[in-house]
C-alpha cells in the first residue's frame, strides 16, 4: 500500500510540475524535488525491516557478514549513482550522467575485488584436491 501512495504522489507531482513549468520553472523544480524527498523518506522508512529480515536469514544460513556488507554497500552505490545520473540526464547533462554510471561501476568493481580473491582461493583449493 505504501508503494501505491508513493507512486501516486510522484505522479501527481510530475503532472503538477509539467503544468506549472511554462510559467514558473523554479516552482516546477521545487515541486519535483519535494516529491523526490517525500518518496525517498517513505521508501527508506521500511529499510530496517528489510535489513533485520536479511540479517536473520544470514545468521541461519551461516554466511559471513563481510559478504553481505559488501553486497549492501554495492547496492547503495548503485542506487546513489542511478539517482544522481538520472537527475543529471533530466537536467540535460547526459555526459555527466554517463560519467556517474561509469564511476559507480568502477567503485562496485573495486569493492568486490576481495570477494573475487576469496572465490579464486576457494576454486584453487577445490582444484588441488
């Protein structure tokens, strides 16, 4: 139900901003930014439930917390870069949006290097047997 409410607010804000934009661009931008802030806070309000649920699954499965930490950080980088690059593209700055996409991919790749090293170590151990 929360998702429908967020979607409705965003849709109404988009239509309202589009109607207001020809006469007052500043107000249209303010409407859009306000809707984004509302949606972000509403979406993040349930994040603690998700994290605690995943924590319970991880503890039962016996997975290392380090792997999950890397996964959450990578996911955070992806969301931030996507939001920022989309905002840049909406403002007409396609090149900046593309640079943000590439920067996010590089950051995630660098973050995953220790995991790749662990994976290769496990593969070597299996192959030696």
